[in-house]
C-alpha cells in the first residue's frame, strides 16, 4: 500500500514537473530575438511568405494563446508540427528516440558491467596496482572531452584496425529489422534476423563505448568510494569474524550496502545520457534525438524543442522512480518505513 | 543477490558480441568494417557521404535545400537543362525544341516534348503532365514557388497544353523569358507523373505527402527509400531515356567530416562532400583518392546599412571597401579556396563582372574618410553568423580579419556573433549596421542577384541595407528583360560597375567547393547550382 501511495505521489509529481518545464521552455524559446519563420524559410523568403508562414504556425498570435493552444494539443496527444522537418513532432520523436534509447541503454550497460566491478575491485585492493589503474581510468573518464574520445575511438576502431563500422545504426545493405521496439538489437532478436543483429551490434559498440566511458568512470568512482566506506563498517568485521568467505563478504554484504549511491548516480546518468548524447550521435552519424534536438534548437523549431524537452522532463523523474524502486529492493529499511 | 545473475548476463553479452563478429554482412558494404578495393559500397552503387541534415522533403515543388536539390535533380527531368557544370548553354530536356515569341504584352514560350518519353511508372510523358506539374508548384506555394509566381509572374492559367505533345507558357513582358528558362532547369521545373501523383492525393495536397519520400519522375533514377537522418537510396529507372551507368546511388548522412575522410580513405565512401580545405590538402597524393575543386555561385559579402551614419556617405563606404585585404582573405585565410570576386554577379553566370578594383590601400582609404569628414574614425557593430563560413574558415575568423583591416583606418568594429536565424531577423528588419553574410542566386541568371542587390522595393538585400537607388533598380529590371545576350551582358556590366562603387556592399569572395573522390570514380561534375548528374558517373 505504501508503495502504491508513493507511486501515485510520484506520478502527480511528474505531471507537475511537465507543466513547469513546458511553461519555462515555452517562455525561454519565445524570448529569443529571432524569428522562426526567417529561420525556416531562409534568407531569400519574401516578406509575404514570412507573414503566411507565421500565420500558418500560429506565430502571429499572442504568446499566451500560443501556449494554451499548445497545451490543448498535448492533451489531445498532438505535440504540434515541427517547423524544420514539417512533420508531426510526435512522429519525429518516435523515429529518433529509439536510436538514442538504444545507445543510452548500451552505454549504461557498459557502465554497469565495467564500472561496478572496477569500483569494487579498486576498493578491495585499495592502494594496490589495480586500484591505481582504476583511478587513472576514472580520472581520464571524467576529464576526456567526449568529441575527442569519439574521434579517437572511431580513428582506431574503424579507420586503423577496421574492426568496427564507422557510423550509422546498420549496414546500408542490410535491411533493418521490422520495428517493434525501435531498438535494432532487440528487434533483430525478436525477428530472429542474425544479419541485422550482427550488423546493428557492430554499429553499436563504438558509440556505446564512447558514450559509456564517462558513466563507467562515474559509477566506478562512486562504487569505490561507498565500498571503501562499507568495508570499514562493523557488520563487515562481524561477517568476517563469522568466517564467511571474503567473496561473500565483499559482494553480498559490502556491495549491497554500497549500491545505493551508485544506483542514484546510474539513474541520473541514464537520464542525462538520453538528453546529452548529441556529440556521440554527431561523430557516429547516429540518427538519434540529440542531433534532432540540436538541429531543432538552431532552427528555432519551437514545437520540436518543446517536444524533446518534455520527453527529457519525463525521463528524469522516471529514472528517479526506477532508482527509488531499486532502493525498496536494496534497503529493507525503506520497505519497512524505517 | 544470486551469483548466477551476473554470469547469465555476461554469457548473454558474450553471445551477442559473438553474433556481432559473425561476418554475415555483405562484403564491402558501405559502413562495413571491411574495406573494399574498388571503392565504397557494392559494385554498381555509388556511395556518397554527405551531411544531409537539411533534407526536409523530396517533393520537387517543395524542395529548396541543397541535399534535396541533389536528390530530386536525379529523379526528375525538366523541360530544358544545363549539363555538367555548365550554366550558360541551355540543352534539351523533356523538350526537344523551344521558342520564345513576342505576343504583344506577353512572351509566349512554346515547348515541343520528346516523343517516347516515359515516367518510371511506364506512363507516357504528356503535355498534361507538364501543365499539372507547373500548376501544382504554383498552387502548393511552397518555398521555391516564388520563382514561378514572383520572378516569372506566372499564374496557374499561364501554362496550357497545345495538343498532346506541346506546351505553351505565357508570361508578361515585365518578366524575363530567359529568366523563366533558367528557372525551368531547376528542381521546381521537374515534371511529375500526374496520373501517378493524383492517385496519392489526400485532402488537396497534390500528392505532396506521398512525394515527400517517393518519386514520380522520368529522370535516370527513382527514389528507393529515404530513412530519416540516415540515408537516401536511388535506384536506376528502367524507363529512363538516359540510362545511368551505375544502378544505384546511396547518399549516406554523415555529419562529421572526419568520419567522411576516414570512410573515403578506407574505400567505404566513393565521394565525400563536406571535407574542409585542410582535409582536402591532407588527401592530396594519397593512394586511391583524388580531389575535385568546383565552383559555387555564392558570394560572401558585407552589407553596410546606408541608413546608419556615417555609412550613408558613399565615400565612407568606398573607404571601407578600400581598407579590406581581399588577397589576404582569399589566399591566407581560405588557402585559395575561393575566387576574388567583387561584383554582385558571381563568376559562372552571364553578366559576371570580372573587375576587382579593390585591394587594401590604407592611404587611399584614409583620404577617402578625410574627404567624407570622418578622418577621426568612428565605431560600428559587425553582425556575424556562428559556425563555418563558405570556403572552409569560420565566420568569426573572417570577421576578425575585417576588424583588423578596418582598425587600420580608425574604424572601430565590435563583432557581434549570433545564430544565422537571429542575424537574419535583425538584417531583414534593416536593423544591422555592418552585416557579414552570404548570398546565392535562386536561379542561374544574373537577375537572381542584380534584382535583390539593387531593388529596394523588393525588400531584399538593397532594402536590408537601406539603399534606395531607383535609377539602378530600374536599369536592373530592364536588363533582365533584354533577350539579346550581348546587349544583356553590356547592361549588366554597367549595373555591376555602378554597384561596385556606389552600392552598400563589400563583396569579399566567391567560395569554391571541394570534394574527395575515390580515384576510380569517373564523370563526377559538380554544377554550381548544387547538384551533379549521377547518371554520368561510373566507377
């Protein structure tokens, strides 16, 4: 019951965040001292074309009217029409979001699979060579600019070694799998299409590594710090005194307690991956939301910018929700209301 | 936590990676890891790496972006055309013969259609298709429609069939017949298969929703598919009269030029479109790669708002022009990746004025300022777009060079850099002081530049710079209507000479465009109107 109440409160919270975000984004995007009609039609458009365009997109109405119309549209499931692509924003998001989701999930998976053990290992071997290595990797992960890292990764993995393709989601001569989730890897598995699976995985690896490196370093650092704290606690000494094997002490007793801050970081990282993959997407020609958002912002494409912002506004609280659910699982005290 | 979970996950990932490493893909396929000796893609496919983020539609009545033009040009035929990189000799397209007649207050241009021409659907190309296509573009009234409605002053009823194989277009004598013929070579002049398009019409959209990503033309290729933000593929049209050498063209969206360069060197790309001059220089002499330098019709210029003091004084403007080190911009900043052009009509178009009277002369510029009573100097704001400028430098670098040059004559310039959208909003409202920007003609005719640069009433460039000179605007309008090429060129010489010294512009350069090609690619010729004839390319 407690959980249901909690969930309901969270959903209301998300709705409130969305209203707030939509008002702020709408206001900010409309105080930019540039005309979206000029941005869309370009240097050569005649004044008459500009006027007609502004009318067509309702840009000639008072700001409040525009906002009310926009919200009415959202309530009817209509996110408006993109000024730049001239398509429904919802269709654009449906096209581009799965690519970003697939990339972000892969980056998160890498962070989890590499960052977590690295953090644990580093903490257990504190001061030893593994710890030094992990700390250097963490430091590099936190300080290397992603565009630089991306170019190095593509330069080595594609250009020098030729092990991986240079960009895109799938080979041009391999048909993408039928869309079910929009995630090529998942859809390929669902369709039993090995060609598509192989091609989409190979395309995914370099951008996922690039995007995931920063998160891996973050997770490793956080895990290391909280593991160090856990390992110094009394209950660990007790566990060891009971004669438990060191592996059980580390992975079951220490890690479980150390996971809470890491899970928090993972949730936030995932949300930021969703909205911040633009550089990786550009370098790897990845047709995702980040590039769509940037192109939309540059062309003052308000409906598209609003659509992306709202999506991000949902992603953050949702990620937090998942994190909170994980807390319930990780920490029995939360379940008991302790 | 059970230990079997991480093991299971690791096993699943290992399996996935194993699947990834299985070489099931097509050997040498574009984007694949294995380089292909014969160039990118499969045999018979030309793979072009290009930033196509400007692509919003493939409907010829809507498309007005560079990437869209490139694709649409190859899927449709026009009545008349320019071939290769030439923009001076009209060649037959769907029309084998055309003739302009003086019909009192109008021009009448009649076109005889090529017999036996077929669309990709197998339908014959008829006069009705031509009428439908032109009327469709006018009625849809999208971005390029003004070329028909404003420049050529056409109305839907201006075009009529004269039997099954002949069409007559009537335009008022206030418009230029030569200008219309030039417009007809452009993508808006594409002839669509009216029978096919009509079957896809919904809610009076003239089939625009369907043509957004399909084609219905008689050109050498048909649009096979467009995957948004990923690629466009063209396949040979079996019914085309001009049979293409290559059976398929793949235009891949690759926004990052380093990635384009990698793919070109590895042989995954046959053509890389967006390489910087530095990358082009790096490619020279590399095995298996060649480079091509082609013209554009763009002009990079500074607009000087003549309503802003002291720019209203023609001597001050002349001093500003005289202070600029044009050679430095072209040779040092752009590494020769541009032509020194100072007139308002670019090289490559009829009416181009090859005179370049300006090169930095500080003494002369200072004396001009003194004559204008401005020897103490003055301060102005220079609006500059963000990002890369044509020719392969940054807008900010060109601006910094100008700032330094003008500083030498006591003119203090503050650079204000904004997005192009914001800059244009200010510029169009006549609120700029000095504005660094570019212009490219809408159709390959001198009128496409002479009009905007001289006619204040057209609310284009002359208006934005507050330059209202009715006599020169009138001369430009008259020049557009001259039918005799020699007389027309003479008229443009007079106009461009006048604007050179009296106008509110400092034209800085005409950028070139560079391409990286695999050396086995033959027949790639870039037209300055931003397209290439794919059918003529082989590899």
